[in-house]
């Protein structure tokens, strides 16, 4: 029997009388690497917000490790990490401080203060910055002085340092050139890393590019808030894509 980490049952979400998600059901199993495909405005971001507990669905049921979100303890909630499309980095903090912020849920208030005062240990943060191909010369630079692609990778490093079981990523390849897209995609889909760092075993990544689907084992297509298909990657055909684009 497969280990089900997340399950949606007939999820609908209405925002200001607009139906954003419509009766969505699917499961995310341990080890899944899922590509979520759909046009802008199809409901991908809202779906990710439902999956990570940020948005409560109007109807339906979400199960996390066979529990409702309100039943999860702090450790279980930390097993789900999100890379947001709008990055949500903190201006005024350095790249390494922003990455260390990914640890705040697992550390004490004292650690948070040390991080803000720039006296915290960044050894672990540097390992994840290295994985994301961030040059050492910008580790201590304020985030608002970095390029769009550098900010993107800092946000990814901040999520990865949390060493979660499930990684949800909303268009994580924005502002990256093709070489970096390949590097970061392989990073998000890897089962293990070097340098004593931990990779998430399970990932759902929203995309709009069809040329980077290698490495995913499942593909979910969404259009106008409806799931058009949920299939294995090797079964994806042009007629599937015609349903959502």
C-alpha cells in the first residue's frame, strides 16, 4: 500500500463569488515528483495554497498524513514547505540571513535574535546556498541588492534548509536561464544531496514550460479550476495538453 502524504477530496474554493477550484480530488504519495501544469489564472497558486494549509477550502476535505490541518502538531506542519511565486524574502536582511529564516520554526527565540543581529551561525545556510549555485561573494549582501535570479535561488535555499518531507513550489524557475533551470529542477527532484544536507522525498511543482518535464513521474493538468488529467509522466500526450492550453 502506498504511503499517502496529502489527499484532497472534492475540494472547491470560492473567492468573492468566483469559483477558483472546482471539486478537485487527488493524492500525493511518498516519493511522488509531480508537475502541475496550467495557464496563468488556471488555479495553480490557489491549489498550492490549499495544499499547504494557507487557504481553507470552501468545500471538501484535505488530509495531511491522514489528519486534518487543525489536528497537526508543529512538527507535522513543518514537514510541508512552500517556494512561493512572490518569494516572500525579507528586505533589509542578507541572503544568508534570509536562508536562516527557514530554520526559525525549529529554533528558539534566541536564535531568531542572533539571526537578526548577524551573529548566528550560517554554516548550514551556506551549504544550501552552494547547492543553489549562489556565489559566496553575495552571501552577506542585503537581499534588495541582488538580481531577480539570485533572489529566486535564495528563496529556494530558504525552503530547502527546512528539510521537509513535502516540497510545494509555485513557478520556482522564474528569472532563471535554461542552465540554472536545469540545475534547480534537478535539485528539487533529487532524492538526496551531498554535504550532509537533506532533500525532500516528495515534490509538487507548478510549471508553464513543457520542455523541462523530464524527472517528474506524474503530471496534473488544471484549467479554470478543474483537473483535466492526472496521469503518469510517460503517458502524457499532445491531446492532454490541448485540454489545458
